């Protein structure tokens, strides 16, 4: 049977429809192509032929090696290959073929070479239940009968390829990891594997070592059984950190919902352990809730205060003004209101953990060998007229170069910090700076800070440059219609403070003012490339004047239009 299998896949190697093979073959037509069929290296009597970047082999050798029947019809110039319930008919020099009674299209038609009919290997092979792959590093075609794979007793939801090389079975590593809840898996020893069809494949025992569980390859039955059931063992909280313990590593699919604010984490390939399953059965809806001890303590304290205020119907006793003021302040609730979890799905197995919050929060997920930790940080609450001040560029992005070798990012930061300090003098203003030090932020991050904080105004501070050193002046940009009035007010104050040439107010689609939802303006105070203007822009006293002008503009807009 083995000998027939070797011959079988040998002849199937016609037109290898394999990623990476076409490019390799076209650049090295005379290089030999190696064949490995059923794990054994094969040297055919008629070697593979490369045509138009495809590898072809005699059909009869492959078909008969697979235990298939081949019928050649000279008059119709067709070959019919039958194996089990599969029947494939191909016509010489035609891209049309018939597979189990249905017409299909080939990438390249069968051809005659040295009186042998050559067929596209991948198409014929997969039609007859054969897995075919290309190892570009050794220029080897690997072909073997497709094994039956079970994942936790079920057929995998997505294809998992298996390639036999000598006595070792290699499995498409990430395809397995994805279906076990480990998307983006970082492999500890990728060098133990191979790259076939541009995918990392690892030996069965190596996959078991890296992923855990049980991987059983049965050569005689041509089966691979993967048993890996991850179990949720505990969900706990310490301060603003939630710990989710599991028996095996897992990668969560996470997202945020509102009404109320909550972070949702789905753990694929995971079930509740026996103790948690029992708790789930005891609840009406199958959801287990872990009440926040901190919130319970706050509620208890409030109840106790209420009881102390009025005992046996008596009026509350007098207290100092300070005590009265403290009593008037509601106790601040903790960030995390409660935790809950359930067996969200059994097909596929998925546990859902929900972190309910008392206010919106940013979160970060970190992973361990036994689960994950979710660290939460409350987003700033809007308490007044909120202004986001953006110092352009920063960190690895220096911006424009000044006439004296200075960088725009330094000017932008100096003025922005002065604007922030002045705005904080007004109790009605709440100020959120994008950066207060020399760090880099993506444009999308700057926009997100403004939008997620529901800012009322966005001001981005910049300075200009041009190859011609005499170019100069002050200009102000906006994009959305709701920003025009703010831009006009800012420009009036800014140009008045600089005294530079008035370059006007312009509508331009700069990313940070195009994608922010509130009135947003980007200023170009002057030209750092102009020696005269650069000297003023780098003068701290002049920067104070610019900062005051920008704050005055914000004040005017606030008093006139809010």
C-alpha cells in the first residue's frame, strides 16, 4: 500500500498550486524539485516538469499510487480518476474538469509531455483526499493522505493541515492555536518546525509541549486526536485589578459596552470548572455574580450613617460645619461595581466574564501561563468646560527644523504647557493636555483623547517652515463647519499677538482637526525657518504672549458662544 501511495502522489504533482512555488520555479527553472510522498522521499522515473511556474507530474503514477482507477479515453482525450466516492475527469489541454458530476475550472490545463499526461497536483490531490504542501527552503513537494483530525471530540471549525515528513507529522501551528483560544500565539521554539505553504508547522509533540493538553497521532488509523479543555477556576479582584485564573493559557476576545459601563471578556476553548459549574447551576440564569466587597462596604457605611442620624425617631444631633460638609459629600463608589461570569456557549466552548463599572474606564489585559489580569483606570470625568491642548509632534517626531537648529516639538510643548497653566486658573475650565513632556503620540491617539473625553474644544499648537527663509506669517486652520467661528477668534488673537504677516484662516483636512468631533483648530504661529520669526518664537517672553493670546481666544469663545 505504501508503495502505491508513493506512486500515487507522484503522478498527482502536476500543477502545484502552492503559494511561493510559482515565484521560486520561475526564477530557477533548472533547479530540481524534490518529492516526499507519505513521508518518504521519492525519485520518480520521469522527474517533475516545471511549466509556467507550475510543477507537473504523470497522472497515472500518482493515481495508481493512491489506489485509484484511471481510465483513458483516447477519442475524447480524457482521463477519469476514481477513488472511493470521488471521481475526477480531466481533458487534455482544457481548463474544464468534472468533479463528482460538477464542472470545475483548473488553473492550468493538463498537458502531454513525453507521452505522459501531466496534471495539476494540488487540485487532483485534494480532490482525492490528499494534502499537498510546498517547503520552499528545500524545494520539496510534500504530499500525504489527509488525516482525520478531531479537536476535543469534534471536527475542527476551520481547516488544520497536517504534513508527514519521514516519521514525523507536522501540524499547522497557528490554525490549531486559533481554535483553542490562543490567537496571536508567540511560539517558544519556532525553529523546531518548518515553513510549509508560508505557514509555521510544528511536530505533534512540540505542539503538545507548547499548548498543553494531549495530542495523539495514530499512524495506522491516520488520525490526530487533540484534547485540550481549558477551565476557568476563579475570578477575583484586588483594587482596580481583576484576576481571571484558568487551568491553561488563553487569549481573550475583549470589548466594551455602555449602559451600564462594562468590560466583556470572552475566553474561547474554555469551560467552568466543577465548583464554578455548581455555582452556575444554583443561579436562576446560569450567571455567577461576584459582588464587589469595596462597594458593599460603602453601602454599609451609608446605611450606618443614616441610622446614626436618626435613632428611635429623634432628630439628628447638631454637628460642626466640617462634619456637615463631609456628610453632604456622597461616598465615592469604587471603580468596579461587580464581576460575573457564565458558560456563554458550549459550541464552541466559551466562558464570558463581565466587569461591571461604576464609571467608564480604560483597561489593559496582560497574560500569564495560568490566565490573565485586567487592570482598569477610570477615565477623567467631565466636570467643566473641557479643553484638550495638543502640543504638536514630540518624541521621535521633531517636526520642523528652526533656523538656529531648534526643533518645532520644543516650541509647541513650551507654549502648550503655558496655555495649560493659564487655563487652570479658571475654575469653569477643565484642561486635558495631550502631552506635557517630550513623548510621541500617534495622530489617532491625539484624536481619541479629545473624543473619548467628550471635549468642548481642541487646540493643536504648531509652528511652520519653508525652504525659502523669507517666508513667514501666522495662519490658523480648521476643517469641520462647527470649528470655523472658533478658528476666526483664535486667529484674531494669535495674529494680533505675533504681529507677523497675516496668512489668514484656512479650511484644511489635517487629521487631528478633521477627525475630532468638537470645534477644533490647528495653529501655525510663525515660521521657524525664518530667522527673524524663529528668534521671537524661541524667546520665553514671546511664548508667554502667545499663550495668553490663545487663552484669551478660548475665553472669548466660551463667554460668547457657550
